[in-house]
C-alpha cells in the first residue's frame, strides 16, 4: 500500500534545544524516501523515528548553513555502512560544492553505495520519475538557497455511473485504463482528470517569488517560520519568515495543509505560532511541527 507522509526529525533553527533537534525531514512518497536538510543529530533522530538508511533514496539540501547540513556526514556514512542496495541522489546548491565535498569526506570510511551528486544552479525541473517531478526555486537568504517541490503527474479518476452507462465492468475497467479505449468508448468518456498531489519544502528565506511559486496549489507546504510577527524586522535582516508571513503565503497559494517548522530558540511556546498563523487568515489544516511527528499528506481531492 502506498504511503505518503512527512516524518519530522527536527524542528530547531540555528541551534538544537532540549526539546528540538536540528532540522531533518523525511518525506515518504509511495516506495521512495526523500530526506530534506539533515542537520546535526539526524542519525539519532532517524533511529528514534523508525527511519532506516535503506529508506533514503534522495537527499535535498536547501543551503549550507549548519542547522540544515551538518548531519550529512553521518547520514552519508551510515548509508554506506548499511550497504544500502540502491543509488542515492543528492541535490544541493552548486555554489556550496566545497561544503558538500567536505561533509561527504569528513572522515575515512568505505564507500559501498553510489551517491549521485546532482547540484542545483537554476530554477525548474531537476528530475522526472514515474511518481513525481522534482523542481527547485531560488530563495532569498544570505547564502544561496533553493526550495524544493514535488508534483505528481495528472491521472484519471474512473466514474462508476458512466462506466455502468456504457456497460463496462469487471476486467474491462482495467483494460480501458490501460488501452485508452474499448469498443468505441474513449477513456475520457468514463473518467475525469485526477489532479496529482503537490508537496513543497521551503526553508530559510525572506518573502520572494520563489516562495510563492513553490507553494502554489500545494497539498502540503512545509515552511520555515523562524520568528513570530513582532520580530518581523529581525526576520528580514536574517533572511527568514514569520508565522504570519508563512500563513499568508499558504492562504494565498491555496495550500491544503500547512506545516510550520524551524523555530528560533527564543520562543518557548510553539502554540503562539499557530495563533499567529490563524490570525493571518489561514483556515485550512495546520500543524506546528514537533520532533518525531508523522504528518500524512491530505487525501486526494
């Protein structure tokens, strides 16, 4: 059975706290696992969350600040120690190649797994698979940063009343799906377009065009809200978002499930992020992420 869920490994910005690990997020997308921004301590959080190295097929790093990338060394070495039986692709800003190289070869170990480096230096599609297209958009942060977005291809939803009207049942339903027509009946006559799911991951950034492009029409948006609204000036200075800004983006983009994360250690009460997000007018499903949360993607429309 296919599973689509976000496993939250850490939610802290800049430094870990007693209750928040550095960043780390695993997206389970059917049979594939995509690890985003593995900060320090990600290996241990994986263990606590029941995530194995074998679950990782792709790594996406938004930028090379430590809270988003210091865990790379350990994760890469664990992938090799466990002899993961499939290649693992890694996406990261090309301008940070020297940092990636240092983290990949931070200490001596035996390489047993093909790690496919695929650096990012432009907006647009990075890779197309049968299950999704992975896209990147440039963000606005003091160092080069990219957000990522998965878009599932459109499918078809079969309509039982129209199938019945054309006398199509049993194995013939599968046949018309595979072949596109049956006895003069076109697939379009008995089905409708099923919009593919969309997921976006937006970390350290000010408001910019890239944020809106990534969020547009998403079923789930995972987005930083480092600061509360009263500290918006600090957010702009350091290249971050507030809870209210993130929520307004989600509202305007039609996001179905908003996940706020990447919280400054200055705020002990995470519930205030939810209050400010609601005050900004976001009314759909909302999660203020906590370490080790498992957040399912919304069901298809």
